[in-house]
């Protein structure tokens, strides 16, 4: 089997020699270049499996080369070597399409991990996001972006309303990339009690606090070589945001009660239904962490923006429920007209109820329950004002009706709407519902 071929670009002979020796021990052949011009010539001549480039070169910089490679050598994963602490440059390189970065002085363990991941990128057969159903232009664009970002190690922030499928997008990024064989760990940041958060994320040593009867690995250690998905990252307390930022930048954690830090190799994906940029403006979320996790942003469209996708999803969900029931014309019209404040999760819950309610094996608009029918009629009627106001009015009415049905039991109302209790409480506050 032919050995992989790497291109090393650095004008410091000592660095070139160190990288060549490290790669040689990994059974990887190398070519080297001391400037941008020679690197481009070699990239045109050979089919490389990985490229490692310094940022500062005699006739240009690594950023210029990374940008050039996206058009001229797009199949080659490129990792950039940055000066210690130069986070802004590293983030810029990731935005331009770099696979990863490593800071000077070089950590050889971290370097080997980056190289191994890059080679897996070359070997991986990327999924096309087939689990993410939909033929709308928004969904086609989303699947293309998932395929693109899965080849990188850059942090990705997934935005979108509750119930749109943000965790599914995160799983597809993981499963389509070089870390697919390693763990995918998903955590809801709002579900961890504040006093346990540091121990849950970083682990702890036996005896470090009352109740710590054994050593325990944290979520980051459990994600080693894989992906940690931080859902509802907006719910992280500010003190924890500082510690997470350090982990992302230094790739090291210190378990509670430990005297030394431990290296971790984890890709961070995050998501929230809240507007992080607004939270940064009001000092509710750290600006430095925002720019670090939001290197690449993927937006998952709301169901109401996806046109006929709702019917495609409905048919798929009915098949998954192993139901012989089908939708009649009135049900299809109602689904197309309804705004779905709870998105795909709400559609699933609605169809589960409808399968139970329908007696003839055919689901009608009435079987989708009065809230769907009522909101469908609202959606069809011409509404004045901005689109955002229209959507909020529909959401407000749906929440009020759910609260009335459940005699103002918020837990039951959240379940009826296909939302978590925290999500319902947030919407009640946002919409000013008393």
C-alpha cells in the first residue's frame, strides 16, 4: 500500500526537520517548501494527503495559501502552525477552510492527533445527509454545508428554533467526518445543576469534594477523539464560559481536585435556539467565547420556511410509526397552512396523536386537533404587520390554548406543544404571556 504524502511548508529548517521526523515515524512521506511560491508549485505537481504550513513565510502568509488551496487543491486537508496565543489568526484560518491549527511550541502528541484526523478525512466516505429529509433549497444548502464542515475540525455553531433538528445536524457532521468511529456525546447545558457543572464537564478526583467517592471522567474526557455537542450553550453560566473557552483554546482540562492538566482531543459543536449575538450585546454571553464557537455557523430553517417538505416529513413519520394511516386532502392543506411553532418535533407529536384519534385509517384536518386547524385558518388569512409579529401571534395563541387545555399546568402544556419545560418558560416570558 502506498504511503501517505505530506507537504511541510516552513522557512525554519529546525521546524521542517522536526515535522519531517514526526511524520516519518508515522510512516508518512514528506515534501517540504520554504515559501508560498514553491508550495504552490508542489501542490500543482503532487497529490498530497495533508499539508502543514507556517503562518509567516518569506513571500506571503499561510492564510493566503489556505485561501488559494480552497480553489486549487481543495481535496488536501491543510493545518496551520500559529504563534502561541494568536487565537484570532487561528480562527481566521479555520474560517478560510483550514482543517485545524497547532500552536508553537509544537506539542507532538497534539500534532500526531491532527495528522491522524486529517488522513481519516481523506479516507472518509462522506454521507450526504440523507437522514435530513427535505427537497427545499434551504435543506439542499444545509446538506451541502454539513458535508463541507464535516471535513474540518473548526468549531461549528448550529442555530435555529426549537424542534428544527439541530442535534440531528450535529450527529451528521460527526458521522460524516474523520471522528465518526469515536464517541458523539450530546449534553443539554441547561439541564446540569450549576454546582455540578465543572465536575460534569471536566471530571473529578476521588475525595475532591463531599460525595466524590471515586475518580470520574468528565464529558470532555468521555468525548476523547470524538465530538462534544453542547446543546443550549446559551444556558452556560458566565463562570463556566470562561473555563470552556480555555479548554477550546488550550485543548487541556483540569479535573476538579487534580494538580495537573490533561490534554484532550475533542471537536466542539454547539447549538441554541436563542440569539447569541444579542446576548453578547447585553453581556449575558462572553464575546470571546462567542467568536470561538461560532467559527462556522449553520442555520437550520424553521419548518414553516420549507414549503412542501412538511408533507414529505409527514409521510416519513407515518412510515416510522408503522402506521397504515394516510393523510387526506384536508390534512395536507392544514399542514401546509400551519406555522409550526414547535417545528419538526411538533409535527411528530401531532401525527402521533392523529394516528391514535383517526378511526377510518385516513387522517383528516380534524384529527390533527383543533389547534392545528385553528392556526391553519389564521395562517391562511391575510395578516397585517411584519412576518415576525405574525409568527409571534401564532405562537402566543398556541401556548395560551395549551395552557387552557391543561388548566395552566406548564409541564403538561410543554408536553402538548412538543417543547421542554425550559423552552416553554422562555417563550412565555419572551411573548409576555401572563
